[in-house]
C-alpha cells in the first residue's frame, strides 16, 4: 500500500459489495468500509481494514466513496448522511440498482457541494465480482467517469460510460428485463424437462450448445443439477424491486411490454409461495406449483 493512493471508502458489504471492496484492498488501495449490520464489517476489521461507524465518518475519511447498497430505500438513507458529510472534490460511485430519478437527485445535491456522483450499476453476480470481471454501466459526467473508471476497473472488466446521471441505471433496468425473462424461460424449460423425466445432464449439454443457450439457462440448469437452491446470494425476491422500476421505466418511455410482465408474474408467485430467499434457479419449482395449482393434468 502506498500513501500516494487516495483513500477509498466502501459502503454496503453485501454479497456484491464485500467482494468489490476486497478487490480494492487486494489492489493496494487504502480502504475504509462501513456496513449497516456489523458481522460483515467485522470480517474486514479482522483483516485490519478500518471500519467507520457511520456513513458520515466514512465520507470524512475518504477521497472516493464507492457503494453497493441493497435498494432504493438504503440508497436514500445512506446518501443523506454521505452528502451531509461530503466536501468539494470528492467522488461518489454507487453500484446498487435503484430509481434513475434518485440518481439524478443525488448527483444534483452533490454537485451543489462541489462533489461528483456516478451511478454505476453492475452485472455478473457475486462470482464475477470476486474474479474482478463484472460489467459496469456508468451514468454521470465525462469528468466523473474519467476519474471513477480506474477504481471501478478493480472489480469490473468492462466499464462503459452510458450518458448523464441516471443513464447507467436505465440501462441496468433494461438488463434486468432481459435477466428476468431469461430466468423465467429457463425455469419453464427446467420444469418441463423434469416433468418429462428427461436426463438433465443430456438436456443441459444440448440446450446450452445451440441457439437456445443463455447465461441464465446455463446457470439455472447447473444449479438445479447440483441442487443448491434453498439459500443463495442471488435470490428470486431480490429482483422484485428492479422489476417494478423496469416496468415504470418502460411506462415513462411509452414502450408497451408483453413478455416481461408475464415473467414478473412468475417471480411474484414464487415470492408469495415462500421462495423469495431461494436461488433464481428455484423459480422452476414455482412453475411446477403453478401448473399443479391450475388444475391441469400432470
């Protein structure tokens, strides 16, 4: 670690954020972290990484503040404290998925204080966060992007400037439309494979080797085959808020959607059935329940 490197604060040490912060530490940056719940912060404290007690304390210590907060409510709450403690010249980079309008609001408030804000949602999941191969889509000023890209590149292999504040989140919500539809299609295919008692290993090889293949199909079939579905860092319930935001975005743009609403119905049914904390691949069980509940023949 060198004293010439800026101090990077990281707030939000969930499944994604903890791995991203670890990548910053491993790259030699001076890092200070904060998390609303203590166990994840304690894991960093045991490694000798400074832990701030509050978001404001973190902002006071850091030159650059990165975050990966759970949802819009968390972003609104935490950034209220971060903004109050911000100072001219600071850069804030938020990787969570939330309302693009909130990103514009935060950017405006930080601009008034002489600081910059980037909305930089990511895709790729915890595995790619740990590998440093995430994809980041960034909204904000060109100057902010130029300053922020070197930090984001510690955990993202693809980092692209999309446009002004909120644009990164708009593209992320489009990404979530595709993810939701792909997961739902994979769930229906998996349920049918299982109902017909087709060999899962053969079906996986065939379906992932041609035009039917997708990242979510490959992931879903592998998880179903290995059966790690009950507990996960990538949950069915975790997509409910992004789906609602994506619906609103499409409505604001005047674009009617047909496939996506059907996919989100399946997610809501799974959550109502108690599977909100289960892995995305467990959506196939919700398909099977829906078929049985409809009165159709098994």
